[in-house]
């Protein structure tokens, strides 16, 4: 039996030398050390040995088992090291090869103009105010002195969310002004930029979702002259000192007196084109002196305070700023257009 064990030891050593893969090594382990392996088979025959031979053969068998286990462990380590070296060679990275350039994003032209407008108004002492886009009708209409018969309150004009018309997507950022007046005492100087929604047809100058910047000044002795001076300063800083403006009388329920402000079309230079509908002018904003009812409804004494408010179409300002002739270009996300800015 000793001869069989020695022969098994030599056989296992030779077999391990030719095992070059992990599966082959596992097969040899099972063959020699498994429950039905070669060594186990030999140990089962120990019952036929004499009492003197059993401990000697048992010690020899255990010694050979340990030797084979150590040889298998060493071979496994050798295979793992070889596999790691092979992987390091195959996955090597040449750090001297020039890398691929990543595409760097840019600011949207609308955001460029928005930041410019914010800087102008902050420089004049204004603060930035924000409010919800899903608005209550009491803030968007009632507190702005807009009667229930006004066309803006029709389902054909406004995106209502509730059947009772109490909640809708705001059609202007004016309710932000109301919320500020309710919480803050004069003097007040704010602008409120944000998205607004109206059921407009999509064309070269209209979109059902667009951006607006509304402004509000409340203080003692504020007049229409202050409004005109403020707006002319903003226009001159954005479009140049020689930019022409036109103030036209108009009517808004929340201001009295009211006006609309036009800027000479930068696309055609005032000669008439499809952008300005052949008029030579582009409507930029609506404005006026805050109606006394609006002040009183927000808890501000109209006999002591007055103010002005305005609402600017940010998208239209952007078109004027960069000479863009179609509003839809600002919403189509076409990189051929956006990468020009």
C-alpha cells in the first residue's frame, strides 16, 4: 500500500505540472482529494492491514494528502498570477494617446438675455422674486382687478386645471407681484422672471409656453415718468443707446394709465418684414401705473403709495437682442442654431 501511495504522489505531481487552467486544476483536486478520489479509495483498504501497518500507512496517506493540497494551492496561485499579468497586458492603456474632446454645453440664448436683464435691474436696486407656475385664479385674476368677463379668463385662452376655474397654469407672472405686496411693505422693487402659458397658436412670434419678466415698483411719489425712464434705460443697455422705442396708450385692468412699448424691428430696421408683420415695430411689453384697487387689495394705501408695473416677453427680447426672425427656433433645441451663441 505504501508503494501505491508513493506512486499516487508522483502521478499527482506530474498531472499538476500539466494543469494550465482553473477547471483542469479543479478536476485534479476532485480526482485525488475528493470523497471518491484516489486517496480516499486507498484509505478504505486499510482494514486489510495489520495493526502495526495501519498507523504507518495512515501517517503516510495524510502526509501525501497535505503535499497534494499544497501543490494544488501553489498551482492555483500561479494560474491567478498568470491570468492577472495577461489581463494587464491586454487591457493596457497608452496614456500618451490624445484623448477625445468632450462636447461642452453652452447657455441658451434666452438664458443669456435673462442674465443680462437681471444684471441691469439688480444694478438699479431691484430684487428677484419667484412664484408657482400652477397658480390660483384669485392671484392671477381677482387680485389683479381682472373681471370675470375678461377674455383672458376664457377656457379658450387659459389652461385650467380644475373644472371650477380656480386653478390654472399661470398666464403671466403678475401674481408674483401680488404675493410680494401681501408679504412685504413698500418700498418694493422686484422683477419676477418665469415661464407662463397661454393658448396661443405656434407661429413665428407666438408659443403656448413662453417666458416673461414682470417688474414692480411701489413707493411714495412714483409716476409714469419713472416707468418710462426705467424702461428706456433697460432698452438702451440691451440694444444700444440709439434704439428707438414707442409708447402707445393701452388698457390693462391692473394698471391705470396703461401703455404698450414697442421697439423698432432689428430684423428689418423698421422697413417691415414678417417678424414685425410689416409694421416696422415689435411689441415688447405692456406697462402702466399700478391700479389703486390692486394696491388696496394687497393692503397698501393707494393714497400714500403709488407704483408702476410692466411685463416683458423674454423670448421676444431675445429675438431682438440677436436678430432672430422666428420664435420657434428658441424651442426646437436644434444644435445648429444653439451653437451659434
